């Protein structure tokens, strides 16, 4: 199964928007960042992609993978 588009949570004039990478139109517009993140996570889980969260200034502040992560965390149990 191929990986879907990363979902970006970005500031929007009406609150916060979820946009697929490279898309000009928002998939979802929510009044709060938390609601937009929840929408983005649902999409990313379905598409096995990443959620990229931007701050009010537009800069990336966090990322999380919901698919086949090419760099999974190392197992620290020994």
C-alpha cells in the first residue's frame, strides 16, 4: 500500500485548517488547533502518513507519523 499525503495543520482566517501536502484547498477547517489536529490524525491514520503541526507563525512545531515510519524509534529495552 502506498503512503498518502502528509496532513498539515496550519493557521486559517477562520481558525485552523487541515491541508494535504501540496493541496491549495483545506480538507477541514476547525475553530481550534486541537480539533484540527484530531481531524488530521484521523486522515493520517487512514492514509498511513504524517501529521505536521504548524504554529501561529506558520513554522513547524511538531510532527508525528501514523504509517510505515522509515525511521522508527530504537528499542531502548536491554
